[in-house]
């Protein structure tokens, strides 16, 4: 056989093998075959080069972005040497691969060099790269230049807006798609993405309009669309609509049951959620995680732990969310031994230590009194954590146990990282100042919230400051702070003020605090007792008699202890 014909046959064989192996989650094997082609002197085919690029860019089993970038560079050079650099198939695959490895500048260079050979798939590949990188403005600029956008183009642009947190822009893009000359029709995936975003933002009217579009298109027959509709109404607090959607739809899919149960849990209907859970024909790890989290969040730690034990007995393996909820339950009313068992389970089963799970472990150890263990978990994870959650857990945990100096030291270390504090961080910081009596530092931290980080103080931050100032005897300043609050002071703040007035013997401020408490909660008996004690400390026995007589004539409740700080 002539050499040229044999090389053509080998080229076809190699190409067939590579294109068969590449989609089969074997990127390394496809690359090995491509190298064999080069070693045997067999000319490359554009389809073979594109298949190898796609194998590394698409499959999760590929050795990461660095390997994808290295393969893209190698194939790029091979295409240029083989005269395939102008191939639209190779060029488009290169754009996709460079985007997948976050080399957007290289992707744009290939895109620009392709010139008129670009097709809609090429445009979409670069558009997707910009969208996934969060570069919504660049994506919008590119999208406006696409000669003939298709459904993928529109969907990618909507996704880019949603990733950037621009729901209004996403909905505007969706409406523009409906009015476009090509008449692109949305599919169920696009509508579900928009509806899920409406659920996150509680955009009720927009979500209802999307529901109408889904029903009109007949897309609500899909199980994942139905569960998203239930989730939307539950997340927005419209439980009757969520229930109606559940009742009118198919009960064959566990996702719909889970969506309704999550809505009930979110609204505090833990009992109904448990009844729904017990009625489920089948349960998955999401079902168990949802019901366990619901009872942990509403203070039913014992029941949450019992459900966790039931889950383990059925053979369902907990995931990160389940374990975090179980740790929260232990922190609420469990034992240190239970918490250690969960920690041992995480280690023994190589459960990935996400920041939320790390924070759950720290919080559990701190609330169960093992500060040393909490610090050890934090120290082991601080370099790998990328969010504020573990920092918040340790700063707050140290603060409530009186380790103010260590708590504030860690906050200083946090400020030297790229992680930004949030409102929870400052609750821990202000509470640490309160325990240590650091009035000046507390003022400085409180003022820095808005000045340095753009965080508006919430009522709990004001409560911390009132407590700090009250303990230090700065009652007039605390009262001025209450008057300047953008929201009305609650029972906790006025109770804190009243207790401080008694400690420092300030009758006038005590009377005003007691009067404010009475307006908010007339049956608050503890406030009357404190006021009576203030009068007694001041020797004003006639006022003591008046208060106690009023208490005997009225109906007052003995309020349970609570804290508005942590």
C-alpha cells in the first residue's frame, strides 16, 4: 500500500479512537493517542485536536485547570504547525479550553484571530467564559456584537447576569429574548434558573409571571420544574401556594417533598415539616438534612439529634449539611461526647471540611465548653478557609467565654487577610469588648463598621454597645445612643439599660427605662422588680411600696432569661 494511503488510513483510525475515547471520561488516554499520532508521523485531524481539547475542558476527572491550560497550549502549537490554525472546529475548542482554565486573555486572542471563520458556537464559548468569570459587563458587550444569537447565547447571558447578582438585568435579557426577531423560546432550564433567582431575592411578582410562562409552555410537568415552583413559593413565605403546587403535582419525585419541607422549615412550621417527613414514601439525604436542620434551628436540639440517630440507623450517610445541623443541635443541648463523635465521623470518613462545617465544629466545641478544641480546629483550618464563617465562630466563641484578649487578637489578624468581616463578626468583637470593659475600643470598633466596611449596625450591635456603656457607668451616653438608633429599642436593650441603672444607682434613667419597658411589654414583671430595687437602694420606700402594690394588683409574667447579644 502506498505510504500516503497508509498514513490516511492511520489518520482515520487514530481520529476514530480519540473521538470515541474523549467523551468517555478518559482525557489522559485521548492525549496519549494524540502523542502517538505525532510520534508515528500521522497528520493530525482537526476533529482529533478538538476532541482532546474538549476532553480536558469538559470532564471533572481531568487533572484540573492547570492541566487543561497546558494541553490547550500544546494543541494550539500543534494546530499551528499542522496548518489547522484556521479551522473553526479547533479555534472554537481552543476558546472553550482557555476559558475553562481561566485564561480569558488567550481565549480572546484566539477568538479575534479567527476573524470571519467564527460561528455562533465560537461566540457562545467566549461569552460563557466571561459569564462564569463574573465579568458581566464584558459579557454584555460581547453579546451585543453576536450576529445571530441563539438560545444558548441568550441563556448564557441570563446566567452571567444571575452570577453577578443582577436579577433585573437577567429578567430584562429574558424579555428581550422573547421580543427578538429570531423568536428564541426559553427552555425549562432557563426558566428554572430565573425562578430560583427570584426565590433568593423574594421577587414575588416576577416569580409569579415566570410561573405563568412555565404553565403556558406546559413545562410544569417536569419534576425539577415542579420542585422549583414549590421552593419559590416556600422561600417567599407563600406556604399555601407551595402546598397547592405540591398537592396538584406528582408525588413520585422526592425533590417535590423536599422543597415543601424546606419551605415549612424556613417558616418555622417544624411540626408540619416532621409530619410531611414521616409521610414520605422515600427519603434521601436532603430529606433528612432538611428536617434535622429545621428542628436544630427552632431550638429542638434533642429531637434533631434523635432524627440524626434515626438517619444513621437507616444506613443513609450524612453530608456536610446534615453534619453541620447535627453539630448545631449538639451545641444547643447535646454533650461534648456527641460532638466529638461527629468530629471523629468527619475525620474517619474523609468528609470534606468546608468552611461551614469547620465553623460548626468550632461553635460546638465552644458552646460545649472546650475552647482548646475549638482553637485547635480553627488553627488547623485557618490557612485553607476562604470565608468569614470559621473566623466568626472562633471570635464569638472566645468572646462569650470571656477570652476577650484572644478574641480581639484574632480579629486584628483577620483584618490583615483578604477576608472581610461581616455583621456577625462585629457582634463577637463588641461582646468581647463588653466582657473586658474596653469602652474606648468598643466605640472605635462600632464606628468602624460603617466607616471602613459599609456595615450598617443592627439592633444587636446597638445592644452590645448599650451593655458595654451601661456596665462602664456611661449611662447618659448609652441613653443618647438609644435615642439615636434608626430602629426602636427592644425589650432586651431597655432591660439592659434598667439593670445598668440599678447597678450604678441612677434612679432617673432607671425610671425612664422601666417606663419604656412597660410600653413595650406591660406584663414584664422583672422590670418592675428591678425598678423596685432601684428605689430601695436609694431609700425611696414610698416608691417601693407603690411599685409593689401595682405588681400585686396587676398580672405580670416571670420572663425566661434570654440574651439579645449571642
